[in-house]
């Protein structure tokens, strides 16, 4: 499908405030003002409505030096578009301004990988990448993105794509200017005590950068995280780029927010990887 040039926000006013002033005030209220900003190769962020997961994302990004280009990896919730859909050109709009796609890097990824396909359909109504943008923009307004939506759990294919992405970064000397973000919520709609146990299993595998173990635990413990696929791609890529371990910055569930219902929660984690 031929990519469109402008991707307008589809969940502004729903997942996060549609007005710039209210949006900035909300992120400011959650930001860690004392955080030391560090260089990271990758991170994992949640993508629910901000009242539930915004604090986790904001506190995680507070301690990161956002690089010139962010490769955004997210699950495809809608089922539209290609299996590995990369939007290779254009602009994403949010209440905080426009974010340009790094078309040069996207083109290099497409040329390298037989899995990635130029496709905007998968991104048209998908929220998992959109919700990360305003928080990133709050801390740095001038970065570019390469948005990739994924709808397969085949670990062989996911690892191949991760290797392709890392190879492009290495071959073009871009490690200092490119970082990866995988968008994922964790356990969905289980009692809080169950969610915390299952999420701890998933987080442990992520922190050790073991995508095979993560898949094993997701299957064996029936962990209903929606972003296994983008996390698996990220883990493979960042290990090839020299990453050694992850660090959990913050974890909470929807039940921890606004005196929420703890009988049926969703888990959220913010993790940095270096």
C-alpha cells in the first residue's frame, strides 16, 4: 500500500488529552525532575490510556537521552496491513506537533529485510505507537521515528527482523544516533495478585535479554502481554548492538491507579536496556 504523507492522531482525547497545554501539564506531573539522563540502546514502554500507564512511561523516559531517531516497534492490534509493516515516509501529528519519519533509515531497513513491507494501513488506526509520541516530544521535540507494527509471534521471523535492524545500524555507523522502543502492556484483565506474579516472570526474562525464555514463559504461564513480538525484535537487535541487560524503572497495574479495581487489572512496565 502506498504510504500516506500525514498520519493524524486517532486516540487524542481518548487515551491522552487532545489539548497541548493539558497534555504537557499531565506529563509534567509525572516526570522525574531529578532523573539523571543516560544513553540507552533501547527501552520498553506501556501504551494504555495515560491515566493508567502514563506515569510509568513518563518516569522511564525522564531518565533517557532521546536519540535523533527512535525506531518504534509495536503490536498490531487491528489486524490490518502487512505482518511487518513499516511506514517509510511522512509525518505523524500529535497535539504537541509533528514528528517526521526518518525516511532514509526506513529505506535502509526495507532494502535489508525481506520481512519488512512498506505499509501505512497497519498504522492508520493503531494506538500502540501513537501514545508514546507525546511523552517523547515532551522531553525532546526534534527527534525522528521509524514506525513498525508487527502481527506475528513466530520467533524465528522476529529474530531475523531484529538482526536486520541491527545490521543496518551497524553497517551505517548509526549506533550513536538510533534507539529502539518496544511498546507493550503486560498481563491483561486478571486479578492483581495473579498479574504481578506473571508479569514478574516476563520482566525477569526481558531484563536478562532472553527472548526465547520470554516466549517460553509467555506460553507456559499464559501471560497475556500484547507486545511479545516487538519486545522479541528489540531484544535481538539490542544484543547485537552491544546491550548486556535491562533495568526495570517502574512497574504498576491499572489497579494501582485512581483506586482502581484490583479484581481485573492490566500490568505496565518501563524498562531501559543498555
